[in-house]
C-alpha cells in the first residue's frame, strides 16, 4: 500500500487549484469535508438507519 506524503498533497492541491480555480476551491473543500463528516457519522450509527429513535417508523 502506498503512503501519502507532503509532496503528494502539494501536487494534488496545485492540480485542484488549476482545475477549480481560486474562487471555487473553498466551496469544493467544504463539500469534501461535509461528505467525510456524513460518511463518518454513518459509520458510527449502530442501527444503520437514518431515522431518529424518537420518531415512529412507518409500517
């Protein structure tokens, strides 16, 4: 398996800056962060569903 070092992160950052541009880069980073946060919260959910426990389930 490969390891990601600071040089690789710098190259990815430069490519992202060239592709997205400086105006859209913060929005893209925010979207990636939100997606990672939702993914982690889905992994931490022990039931595996998105419904709250206090809401009745539909039959």
